[in-house]
């Protein structure tokens, strides 16, 4: 290598470099409801985000639906047929709302997120990944939005990583109160259910004894 030559490690950002997102309360309500109703063996809920891109480039997330999935330490499998059927049904009612990304419950990005994001990248350019912390690990329901950026070494693409983008969660007062009501109900559910389960186990054990 000649003196002064060097290889640059750089991030290749999406074409919309100043990307931001806005999420409507209905989306958060839907996600919380799906999380509460999830199958017993499911640790999180995954789903599709619907909306549109505003003239200023903001991704306006207006609706969502959950997508059944199976998950292990090695892989994540989405029910793609269900996803496409739900999309067709939804667009019969709201034809202007298209896929803008996907969501998952939990705190931040997980190991399987790249695989799911790769699928949605084939559905729509530059999909948004929305995460909703329904477990209140930091004492509140943290909500964040990400896009995927490519990590390159010179001309060679190495990998992709998630980069957080600005997310507008502002609501009118009625929406804010409704959202807080649902989050508080979810928090009470997460606190009370383990206690009820232990109480039932103790009662069952006492009956057997």
C-alpha cells in the first residue's frame, strides 16, 4: 500500500438522510392490546406498521397489525401469508395507508431484529423499526424508532446496524390521557397477574394437601 493510502470505515445512510417519524396513539393502543392478548409462550409481539410519507419526509405511522411469529435463539419466522392477507384486507378500507415498517415489543433492538428488518426492506424502501417497552424496564413505556444503515469498509459492505431517528409522540390532551390510561392498565396487569398466579398455585397446593 502506498504511503498515505488508507481504507475508510463509513456508514452508508438511507437516501432520506434526515428521516424522522411520527406515531399516532392508535398504534400504541394496538401494540399494547396485542401484547396483553399474546399467546402464553410468546415473549414479545411483532407486527406491521402502516401509514404514509408526508411531503416533508416524515414517516407518518397511523395504524398497525400484529403478525404471528415463532422465535428461537437461532431464528425468527414470520407468518408471511397472514401478513399479506392482513395488508390486502386493510387496504380495501384504507387504500392510502401502506407499509412503512414494523414494530416489536421489548427494550430496544434484539438479535433477531436484523432478520425481520431484512424482510420488511423487501416490502418497502427504508422501513422504520418501532420498539415499545411494554415491560416498563426503565419505569416507563419507552418508545423508539430506528432505521437500518450499512457499515462499509471502503467499497465492501460489512453489515447493517440500527440507528435511532427522531420520533414525534406529541398528542392532544384527550389522546395523552387515553394513552396513559392504557399504559397504566398494562402496568397493573403485569404487576397483578404474577401475584394471582402464585395465589392460585398456593390454593391448588393446599387443596391437594
